[in-house]
């Protein structure tokens, strides 16, 4: 059996992108790096660009510092780190809690809600709270990790974002 979760990008600004995913009839959001020209060419750049749109098989892994942190922080539900596989020319993209793009370094940060912060240099980014991200992570993780253990499970990431913020900042040329 196969299970696919759709992640639909809904907004992109200079430094980050927000997507929507539905888990058990609950809409959650995902914060990641912004969409850039390189991403539109199916290239992921560490700490700078969003994951290219596409369908990625998920697995659970139990190694590294993220594994240690999540296994301690979420003992009651933890089964392994959710890893997205077969991203072109890139590896190590996971799902974990965080508050902004600076805590992603290419990974997906789930949250219940978010705001847009304007930095001192005028650039904008999506941010959330630790509480919002931890609650969303628990919802997403419980459903997705169970599916991974029982099915071939995928994230299908698509671009439906308003790209005007990223275009105006010059990270995407229209």
C-alpha cells in the first residue's frame, strides 16, 4: 500500500517559504528555506534554497545528533528521524521542530501557525514559536511515522506559492 501526503507551497518571501500539509483533517504549515532560481532548476542548496518540487519517499533513520535530540525530546512517540529520500544532488533532509529558517538548514519545520518577521536589513522570513512547532511536529510525526512503518510513504511537494516577495528580493528572476 502507498500513502502520499501533499505539501503545497503557499507563500515565499526573501528568506523562507511556507507550505500547507493536512494531517488527520488538521491543516499544518511547513517552514523551509525560500524558493530560488536554483530550486526551480531542481537544485537544493544547503541552508539557502527550498527542496525542489517533487515526490520523495520517506524513511525512518536512527543516527546522528538529530536522532539523539528527538529521541530524548519526544520519547513517547519517537520511532526514528523522518528522512526525505532521493532529493536531486542532496541528502539529509528531515522533519523536526524549530522556529525559523535558521533552524532548518534545509529541513522541514512543521508549525500550527506562523508570522512574517522583517529583519533589520529589510528582508522577510516566516517564523513560529517553539510551542507551535512542537505541537505540529507531534501531530505530523505520529501519523507519518506510523505510515512509514506500514506503507510506502511519500511527501509530494508542489509550488503554488505567491512568489512576488522572492521575485522582488531578486532571489527569483521572473
